């Protein structure tokens, strides 16, 4: 069963590539079926582990052996990986079903389904690994798959640029991860999780010389691992690829943002909790980056007009929440938010895709409005997703997001208190930009001149059915699983898959911490209604008075411009210099171009001897014979 879960998506990938033998529709259905079966089996594995404690490590084959060093290709099933299996396969299955309807007009839909399955397979390889090499293999597989999916519409220049950007930015993070893995192997002599984690405490005080500086070994390893996580999970400084990834088809956005690629970084930090727990400095860095990302992304999302980019920045922000939860030592809470987030974020992306599909690929919310009557089910889905995202009481996001803020406060540290404040402020901003999206898209006046309102209709069943399932997950997942993830028995559930050294005393939580976030979230609804529907002129006046701030946020804190000025343009100039001076003026001039030019000259001059007269040839032969005779005499 464990083998089937991992390799069924790979089978789906192969079926997609062989669509010419099956036909387009059959290949789509078969590809979707493989992932759906994998999702069902994942739920069974999760249940067996939860009820019967049926966990284990299943070795497929010996992969690498060199002396005492051994790496197996294995399937490691523990509480952490079983949860990730459910999240990845469940969301992927719904995205596959959704894609049948959404991509129906695309002539290359079997290839698209194949890429989705490949993406799923790579992510599954990552989460079930029992060693860092297999993790890195899946990690790079996810990166490759994302490149293929983001750039799926390769005839669009913007899609190609977005795919390349995602690939390159992630390579920066991957380089950090690789260095971290090298350091682990160098000092621990193994890359197997359990063997490494058992030795960490012995190395907790070890200092090493790194680039001329003395540094704590565990801290250094933790920071490099976190750099890898920053790239994959689009954290501050390495976040710029994520909004541009919206150039891919909407199902890609849902898969990347909800269940696969961006959650890999969070999973890595949680999986490596036995390492991070022995470096308070590294945990502080994780907390700072996490809360900065949460706030940054929320401020940018509040002024964006592209429906998918608003949701993309909300993903960035929510990942920030997960990281600062992990940073304060609440790894189980980070996983809880990852779990609930998968449902409502997939719901929001697929709901936005339903809108885009019905609006003839329109993505600007300023060109929408008053769609709720035409698309009532999609409207309800987006409302539920928004309520869950904002942390409205008793929906899934309420339990996990509030838990993050509470645990940050319970960490009883200065950085934890700052994270608490940032989390509360960000929750308010999240509510405002989320309701802005709803009011601009579904309410107010219809603003699109390129499409008749009468032609807009609800999406097909293949699109709405996944929305219906995700609605249930967005409503009930928090309530049903909160005790399992963060309840009194959570340590029994997590067992040895997560190490939590901190003791969080819930009796220390003041009442205002419990109530402030829900109050702000609820109060944001009438505030947003007034600003975006009732009296938008007042908002326009605020923008006019704060043009510089508005422009700053609209341009995403000028990160793209900053990177372009600091890295892209100088590197382009350097490359141009080497191309002109090195390639053209040196290598080409004295290499292939120079040699060919010389041969041309010689050939031209030698051709002068080709006169066609017998006496000229006889004269040349005589000279040659005379030279040969002279040489023999001298010798």
C-alpha cells in the first residue's frame, strides 16, 4: 500500500506522456484515477497509524554504499509523513479533477496532467524520505516540476520568464540546503535522519572555522537548511518568484501554494526540529524571517489587483505564520496551520480559477463586480475560504492561526512577544485584503466591457465538485483535528517525528490574547464593506494623501527593482563584457573564426597556382624536386 501511494502518481505521469495511445480524455481520466487512488490509500495509511500505531520504514532498495556509508531508497511512514501524504495526495487529486474541466480548451491537457502527477510524485518522494539525499532528490524534482508547470503556456513570454525566475531563485535556496547537507555528512558521517538526530546533542557545543569565522556547528547547519526552506517556501528575500508563478494555469497555483512546493520548506524545518532545537540563534532567525514575511506579504496584498496575486501573497503571509510558529518551538502548531491552510488556500485558488474561467481569463478584480448572482456556488466557496483564511471564529483557520499567536506569546521571550504583535496586526490586514477581494469581485457594479454579463455562468461540475469538498475541509478540519495536532495528547501522536523541548504553560495566556484576533477579524468585515463598497471615495482620498506609501506597496517594496539593480544588471553587464572581450575578441578571433579566416587566405593564394597550363605545373614540380634533392644532399 505504501509503495502504491508513492508510485501511482509516477504511473499517472507515464500515462499522460503516452496519451497518443490512450486518447486525450482517457489519459486525463486514468491520470486522475491514479492520484485519487493514492489519496484514498494515504487516508488509510494515516488512519492505520493513528488507530493502530502502524508506522514503519520500508526499504525499496540499497541506493548508495561506500565503505560504512549507506543510503537506501526508502518510504518512511511516521506521524509527520503520514499527514503530509494526506495533504499532498488529497489536494492533488482535487486539482486533477478540477483540471479536467478547467483545461478542457487546451490542446495539450494530457501533458499538463502528466506534469501535475510528476509534481505530486516528487513531493511524495520528498516527504517520505528517511535521509537527506532522498529528500534532496525529491526537493529538486519539485523544483523541476514547478518550472514545467509555471511555464506550461510557454508561448507566453511572461510565463517563460516566471518559470525561469522561479527556477533560479530556488537554486539559491537549494545551494544553501546542499551546503547544510554537506556539513552534516562531513561531521556526522551519515545522512540518515535517525542517525543524525541521535548525534545532534553531542555536537551542540562544537565550534568550527567557516570562511575564516568561528561558528557553532549546529547553528551553521540549521541556518543553511533554513536558507533552503526560505527558497522553497518563498520567505522574505527569496519570495520574489512566488507572485510571478501565477503565470501558470490556476490549478498549478492551487497545487504549488496549497499542498506541495511551498509547504516543503515548512516540512523541512519541522522534520529537522531535533537539529533546530539545539540552536536558539537559528530559531530566532526563523522567527524573524517568518514574522517579517507575514507582515510584508499582507501589506503588499492589500493593494494588488490581480485576483491570483492577492491570494499568492496571502500564501506567502500564511507561510510566514508557520515559520514563526516553528521559530518559537511550536512545530506541531506550524503543522496544524499547514494542514488547515491546504484546504482553504486550495479552495480560494480553485474558486478564483472558476471566476477567471467564466470571465474569459480576466484576472483584474477592478474589471469584475456583481458576480454573486451569476456564480452563487463559487461565491459561497470564496466566502468560506475567506472566512477560514482570516481566522473567523470556529472555521479551520481560526483554530490554527489563533494557536500560532497564543504559542508565540507562551514562548515567554522578547522575540515571541514581537511575533505575537506582528501576528495580530497581520491578521487584521489579512481580513481587510481578503474582503476587498470578495467585495470587488462579487459585489458592487459590474465593470467589464469586454464580456457580456449575461454570458457569465457557473462553472461545470468538474470544477464545482472539488470546491464543495474543499468547503467541508475549510469548515471542519480545524475543529476535528485540533486535539490531535495541539491537544493534550499531541505529544503522544507526534511521538519521535517532532522534537519539542519547550514547555508551553497555557495557564499563562491572558484573556485579551484569546479575544483580540477574533474581534479584529470580525470588525474588519464592516470596515472593508465601508471602504470598498459603501464609500470607496474615502479610500481614494486616503490613497491620494499617501501616494508614496501606496506606490511603495504596489511595487512590492521595490524588491524586484532592487534585485535588478544589485544583481541582474551588473551580472548582465559582466556577461556582456566577457562575451565581447572574451568570446568575440579573443576566443572566436584567434580560435575558430581566426583559423577559418587564415585558411580562406591561404586557399585563395594557393588557388593562384591553379592556372590550367601544363608548363606552370611542370615548373612547380621542378621546384619541389629541387628542394627535395637539396634536403637529401644536406642530410
